[in-house]
C-alpha cells in the first residue's frame, strides 16, 4: 500500500508570514517557504507556473502533432488541452487562449463525428458542449447554435452503461454543463428526465439482488468510484430534480457505501474487492469525498458533512500519490480539500490544498526526472498528466470557486 504514495510529512499547519517573498523565505527549506507565503503571493506563483505548463501542454499535444487529432477525448486527448485553455481564459481573460481552444474543439468535432462514445469526458457530447460554450464566449451565435444542434442529435443506445466516463451519467453531465454555461433550459428537463428514469430503473433492478437500493455494473464489476461506479452516478443524479423516492434511494445508497467502507475510512473500488489501496478520484476516498460534499449540500445533514470530512482525512494521510494527474494523482486529491473548504469554510482545508499544491510545485519535476514519480501514461493530458496539474494550479487562484474539472459544477 505504501508504494503508491509518499508518506505525508507536511506539518499540520505552517503560519503565513506577511512581507516580501525574500524576507518570508529566509532560512527555510523550500516547502516551508511556499507554505509560509501569504495566499495571494502563493496563488500568483502557481498561476505563473500554470501558464508555463499550459504552453508546454499546447506545444506537446497540439503543435507537435501538426495539429492532427488522434485522441479527441477530454480525458487523455486534445479536448483536454482545449478545456485547459478555457480555464486559462477564465482566469486571465486572454482571448488568444479562447480562440486556440475553439480551433482545437473544431478539430475534435471532425474527429468525433463517427464516434460511438457519447459522454462529456470521453465522447462526442463533450466536444459539442464545450464548442457551444466557447462559441458563446466569442459571441458567435451561429456557431453556438450549430454545436447545440449537433448535441441534440446525440442519441443514447439501449445498451449504454450508466457510469460517468462512458455511460448515461456522463451524457447527463454534458447536459448540466450546457445548462450552467448557456442557459437553464438549453437542454430540456424532459430530455434529461428520460435518462434519469432509465438510470434509476436499471439501478433498482440490480439493487434488488443485494442490500443497496441502487447498483450498477461496468465490465462485469459493481464499481463504487467516481469514474465507473456509484459515486459518480450519485453525484450526477443529485444535480437533477428527483422525486422523493429517488432521492431516498440516493441517500440510502450513500449510507450503504459509508457503512461498508474499509476500517481505514477508505472506500472499496468495487463490490467484494477487499484491497484497500486506492485513494484516487476514479477509485477510492477521493471521488467519494467529492460526492459526499455534494450530498451534504443537497441533503443538508451533519452526518454527511462528517462523512465527507472523514474521507478527507484518508486523502490527507494517503493522498500524496506518486502521480501528478487529477484522475489518480496528487492534483485530483487536492480538490478534496478545496471542496471541503467550500463546504465548511474551515481554513485547515485551504491549508491542506495549499500543502498538496506546494508539494507538486516544489517536488514533482525532480521526482519525475528521478523516476520516483510517474508523469502519467499520457504525460501532458488533462486527467493523467501535467495538464491536470496546470488546471488545478489555475483553480487555486480563487479557492471558493475551484471545482474538479468535468465532475463538480
């Protein structure tokens, strides 16, 4: 288990010092220097580095390929680069980033036209949804309408799974993204409602065979995590207008997960899997913590707040993973503390986010070069590589609005 993460030796708290960076830094090791910086100075340092990383990601994923699209997905492909550029634009208001974002989206549009994948993170829905939103920001109504028309042409086949990366929940997330950024009824409630009903229908059918009201299978396994299982599906469902019995099923499903978590406080990757080793967004406490934060906001119970905080403790203790990305790396785990900070307002969570970000800023490049840390199978991508780290660094600019990309809304 210890091989997956670095031992967390970060102090529980380091007070910030007011003054010039050189004065604050005097006589301290590099990590303590970062933790001692006033938050504004720290976030500005992160933003400068994020801009440099963004340029590297663009060069490696877009320019070096001759602007050709192999993988169009947001997860590991160039749509993730476009999403990073959109985040950079939101922070800096540099329209060059927005224009380049659209250029990449248009290339992904061509590459994804015959794709059978239909979700936001891994499919055509993400291309159309991001394209429409970027067109809106550029003031191109005609292009926005074209992308929306293309989005509305997407049809979900009967055999589609229900999880987030490749299934119905991932399509619904794209609908929510459009309604947030374009307008409330951009995707009609009736269209989303039919998908919600199908998710509940199958979840209840499989749930009858066990003690959990909702259950789903993906590739023969009953996953719990955010990417393929219960946490991700419940998270999306809680953004919908649910009937009372549906919300009760969601609530009891989350309670089932909490009751059957590992003694360590971590969460199973799938039903029956007793290996307590994954503290990721995709599998384990990280993704579940983000879902519990959403549940605490929707259901407004102290128990859910406490459950989210408990999952956060697992991430603090075992979340300095030997990877940089947001799916299964330190960048993604940092969002747990940002989410808990938004939920509770407790400064300790902002400090923990700052601590994980400081670890990445201070050590990741050296650790990767020495082979002590994995840069990701797609090292410049949004979900596996430094694209996600850059995105998180941008988000630290305003922690009250920081949201795990393509998951929190």
